[in-house]
């Protein structure tokens, strides 16, 4: 594939190279402090100031393009392993993260308005495949941006890819008639958890087969409602525009439990990959950090997808929580060594060795997560 790395200045860092995933790794510059310590104290004659100046000329969209390339490779061929009952199941959500509390970023993003606030908070949103955990698209913006704007913006980007049979899983905090109508008007399949309060505001059309009507902008939309009792004995409500009677209530419960993977994704991004440990001090470099971490996350997830053939060599009988900081640390340290290696042959060998070590840890975490979801699913029952 051919990628053009985006830049701001026309005479700086212009590249139009054929890059595979081994070479894409050369674009990651997320661990700058470690980089400077190793580089400046070595035999290289590059200063921190020079490197930062060069970095400031790189468009963050370069990292977005790299992530898009990963997804193009994954979905260029139909693969049932990435699907659920013919659907590509995606989850969308947003979260707040902190960035350095300095004047330039306060001016750009605004300061947290809560009492005694001492931090600058931004809103991040991502949409990912719950089957393979790969992040398709992500966005970072001001914390004051509305959920409707951010959700519709990221969904619009997915629509442009024109992938058929997408099914979006959405949490109840994202329920709004604006988002609801956008999904239906654009023929996007969805399953959304809804509160009992919001459910009471809509009209029941058929009590025997629970079809509800929701009105927005003088239009009426029909949705199916699924009630069930959770493992903690709470009544839950799901709404969907999938009216296929071949899909029963248990199918939708199974489907929505897949949504729980979103929490694991954000846990990895914030705690494991340390996405809040930004090295940038400008809007441009903050975005570089964020999108680099998204790319790094996907690289690690991709390594886990290819490990099934040797999973029997792993001892996963003991239920010990896997620490994903280890493979991420391996990637950062070894990636730096790969960057410094002049021999292409040696780089390829080192890359394969690095990915094999990452696979062992990532696969262990996946097995434990799958066991948890299966156990939780068995504790749910449909309300009669």
C-alpha cells in the first residue's frame, strides 16, 4: 500500500513510501522522553529542541492515515471472524481525559469548570469492533462538545467507508432523539440501552410483540424493545431497529454483553497504554500523542488476533489478571531499537521477535476476558 504522510510545511518530511506494518512502526514517536534519554546520551548528534521542532511540522492526520491503513487490511476481505451473525458489530462511547495544565492548552481546550479544578480536560470518542477490538475511528476535542455532535461526527466518518451490515451498540447515556433519528435516517442498524424513564416517554404499538413508536421532527420511527433482568437483578431495556423475528431476546442480550468490551478498551487506553501521559504541549502535539496511542493499541490488538494457532502452548488455567503494561513496554523499548537499526534484514527479525513476545501476553488477557463474558452471560435471564 502507498501512504502519504501529512505535513504542514511543503518542504518538510515529504514522504510517499510503500510501507508495510513493519515500516509503519517507524512513524510512532510516543515515548519521547525515553527517546531523548537514549538518543541524546548516545552517539547521535540530534538535540531535543531540534527533534521537537521537526515533530511540530508533522500533521497528526498522518497517524490517522496509518490507523485507517490497518482497518483497510482487516476489512479488504470478508472474514467471519470479524463479524457476528453477518454483522460488523461496533461500539461507540466517549470519555474524559486530562492533558497537561499549561496556558497554551487552557487557551485551546478550556479549563475544567468544576469547583477547585486544576486540570485541563478533553473529550475523546472512539468506535471499535467488539469482535476483534480494533478501533476504527477516534476523535479528541474540547470537553464542552455535545454528545450529539461528537457521536454523529464519528458515525458520519464510518458511513463514508460504506461498509455493509454495520450494527452499532450504544449506551443509554448517548440516548437522544437527534442521535436516534440520525441512525434510522441513514439506515444504520443499532442496539441501544435505554432508561425506564426514557422508555415511558414513547408509545407502545403492539403489546404482544413489543414495537414502540418514537416521534422526532414530526416523523414517527418504529423500534423493537427487549426487556431482561441483569445479573444484579436489575431490569434493563434495549431498543433496536432490527425487527428480524429470527433474532430472539437472548441474541440481543448476547449482543449487548459484547458492548462491555468498550470498558476494557478505555481501560487499556487510559491505564495500560497511559494515554494521559502526554508529551505534547500544543494542540498539534497533543493530537499526535493521542492518535499515536490509538495506532499503538491497534498494533497490539492485531498481534493477539494471530495467536490462536499456538494458544495451547500457554498456561491459562490460573485466573490471574494479565498486565497489558508488559507488552506495551516491550513494544516501546524494542521499537526504539528497531528505529536505530540500519539493516533492513535485522529490523525485520527484531520486529518478528518483538511481536511474538507481545502475542503471548495479549492472548492470555483475551482468554481471561472471554471466560468472564461467558460466565456473566449465563447469569442473565429474559423477563417473561
